[in-house]
C-alpha cells in the first residue's frame, strides 16, 4: 500500500523492487563485485543524463548538488544570470548570493517561463556573465523551461548553462550533449524514484575546464 503524507513533487514512492534490493546483504566496497556494480551504474547514469561525461555522485540533497555546481564552476565576484520563476529559481539566487556571486535576475511570475530571447539579451547586455542558471522543471509551479533554447543562446557566448533537473531527469527529455548543456544536476528522490540522500552532477568539457581554473 502506498502511503502519501503530502502531495508534493518528491520524495516520490520508492518501487517495491528497489526497496527489496536495499534489503539484500551489503556488498563490500573494495570487492570486485562492488567494482563491477559501480561501473554498471556509472554507465547507466551516462545514458540517463544523455552524455558521454562522467557523472559525479554526492551524498547530499538536490540543493547540495545545486551548491556543488555553483561553487565548483564559479567564484566570488563572478556575475551570473538566473532564471527565476519559482521557489527553486529563488534558491539559485540564494546560493549565489551566499557565495558572493553577483546575480542578474531574469524573473517571471510564478506559473510562467522566461523566453530564450531574454537570456540572449542579458548575455549581450552584460558580457561579464559567466553562467546562466535555471531549472529544467520548476517543480514549485509545474513549468518546464526551454533548456534547449537556453543552450542555443549560451553556446554562442562564454557563459556556461547550469541546469537543475532534480524534478525532471528521467521524466522530461534533456539531451545534455546534443543540446550543449554544460552542467546538469539531479537528486535521487523525484523522477528516479529512489530514497532521498543522493545528488548527481554531470559536467561538460567546458565546465570541467572552468572548475579547474
């Protein structure tokens, strides 16, 4: 029987087969068996993210993955553009300001989206923008932002496109490599239907270069 405490975007119910798998004896993390399983999981994550890049797992919430994406590709005093049309767009703003990152807000009323033309205009008006931060699905409102169009305009600049796909990965199409998205983050507890506590981050070659600079 499924138990619902609150009709929210997540955590979502975990399928019984996943719960039963968690009840199996632990596999030691230094055994060949674990190494083979981890290799299989990493390959599966690449398919899920639709990328050839390696996926970095974190023991954290989705917000933790958002924070990791920001602090590893940006520095204090950098300038970013944030698509803000819901509570999680506001969370991007809060994370950036906490680390001294200057924010150009591209705001829209809750329940609406920000057209790619506004992103292009912001990049043209403020060439110092180092990254565009957005949600794919703004789960506080149910709006799906046009990440593919955002990618098209950011690829024409030096700015990275950093996408929070916590509530959309595995549900809505997000072709990281084909569209040219630089960073995609996800959590375990929504579209993947796993228990909370795991975050994931995929970085393009441009994003890896920025993180090491």
